C-alpha cells in the first residue's frame, strides 16, 4: 500500500469514527446552516436561514399572501386576526393549531413567539420593532399603512415571493390582478367624470368613519369608475385609534356629499332605510346601501383578495348594464380556486358577498353585528 492510499484509508477511518462518536444532532443541523440575504420592503438587508422553513407572519390582512403563494407549510406563527377568520378556518382547519403571538398592532407575546422557533418574522413597523428589541430573530419590515395602492401591493407580493422562493406564484397573482384591472377599466374609462357614481364608505356603528382621499380605497373606487365622496380629505398623519387614511366626518358633511352609493361594515343596510336622519340621502332613497363583503378578511383593508374583487364588485353595483355578463358568484369562486386552491360552493361564495363570514379585527368590523 503506497503512502497516498494509506492516507486516504486513514482519513476514511477517522470520518467513520467521528460520525459514530459525535451526537446525531450535529449532523441533523448541518443542512440548515446555509444563509441568504433578502431585502425587506424598507430596503433593509436581512440575513435569513436557507432553507427557510419557519416564518412568523404578523398582520391579519397580509397573512393571506402565504396561501396565494402556496407557502402555508412555511408558517409557524400568525396573527390572531388571521387565525380567527371564519372563511379561512373552513378551508384550512390546521390554522387553529398555529400559535398566534400577535394580537392587535403593537401587542406581541414574546414568549409564544420564541416557542414557535421562528427563523424569520415579517411584520409592520411597530410589531417588527418590538420583535427586534426583545429577540434575536431576524425581522423583515413591511410597508404597512392604509395608503398602499396597487403598485405597492405588487411589490409586497414579489417580496413575499422572494422570501418563500415562490416567485412564479407571485407573478401568477399579479397577472390575474392586472387582467381584472384591465377588464374593469375597459368598461369604465369612457364615463365622464360628472356622470360617475359617488361612493361613501360609512364605517362603524355611527357610519361616520370613512377612508379618505389618501387611502388605498380612493384608488379602488376610481378603478371601479366611481368617485370617492371623501376624496378631498387628506389625513396626513395618524390619529389616536385610527389608521392613516381613516377619518371621522360629520353627519352634515355626509349629507352634503349626498352619495349615490353607501357601503357599511356594521349592522344591516335595511336599518338605515328606517332612520330619519338618513332619509334625504340619495343612496338611501335609491336603496343603494350595501354591506362590505368579507372573505379571509373584510374588503375595506388593502389585501390581495380585495384588490382583485372589490373594484369588480363595486363596478357591477354601480353600473350593472356595463357588467351584466359578469357573475360575481362565479368570479369569487374562480379567484379563490385559481389563487388559493379553495373550492367555494355557491352558498359559500354568496356568504362572502353578503358579509356573512365573521372576522374579528379593529374598529371597522365587530363580531355579532351583521
């Protein structure tokens, strides 16, 4: 045996001895010791494990993106709002088994988060800053406020696609969104501005909280070929108890706007028809008051589902003749089937459009007040 052969034999023997002697856990960990760097939505560089298998995703509205991307198996913790979604519980009962360390914005149970063994936390600025201060878990920041338009939503989808390595699924959703936008615009762009329906979103028990001109909703209403009654209002900054983009208005202001369509998120439209203070408003006189639909999340948030379906829903309400070939029930079923692999029945699609699914989140929607 020459010296080279003897050396190789000795090294092989040594490797076998080490494999037997060292704890198995050391070798089990070796595949996950890789790293990669991602750029979050604030432009920060974040080093994360590769492969990435345990992500804590905080924020009720944004949680649905994991389903659009087919990345549900990579979630190890979510927000209470996502976990409480009635519709989501129907199609993914395993969501009940996930820990929910994040309650309302700024409320994080750090112990529960640590127990989830998250490799990455994705969150808005307030929640993300808390996690950074109290743990050593890598944190990716979202751009999180009510001013997010469709361009920023596309950026968010692509960001998630990179994080979860689901870029093709991200582009599939974006193509679906753009096709829907093109369809709506092809039927509304020729409407003279003075003939466009005026829409007022009247949220909360008193119907006097609305989404202003600097909110995502302004873009959605315009896309539907309508005008936002509150478009002239710019919120500018945050107000105690309200997100940026939300504003409280007076009854006198709403009556002055005299909208053609009113959308509520609390109670039943029929109640307004019986209240004397609303009787002079055009939307009430024409029985054009509607309840905001609720899917995985209520559609008065800048979510991926509402970005596609809300403008189509509103456009058909406002201009039924221009969209008479559009069956909203079928459009709802098609979206969730193609984007999330959820097969809704006709009854479930109707329940979504009628806001019969429950959702627990924030000042704009409360349980038990349908």
